[in-house]
């Protein structure tokens, strides 16, 4: 059976290993957030351009009747 000292050493090693893993996970999440921010910026720009099309879509039936 393991002694208290051996268990303490194992537990401390486990805690250090987990700290490294969590630091890596946090780093990957931050990188993912940066990618999503870039994608979000692109969609915002596209969304603004789409608003420019709405007047043409709404007016086109009236223009069709006008030119017939």
C-alpha cells in the first residue's frame, strides 16, 4: 500500500500535469476566439453590403410595371 508521502508526490505531479494541459487548452480557446472574431468581422461587412440590395429588390416590381 502506498504511503502518504508517495501519494502526495503523485498528487503534486498530477496537479502540475493538469496545469500544463489547462494552459494549453486556454491557449487554443484564445486562438479560436481570434478566428471567430475575424469571421464575424467579414460577415458584418457582407451584411452591410446586403442592405444596399434591399431598395432594388423592393423597387424592381414597380419599375417592371412602369416600363411595360
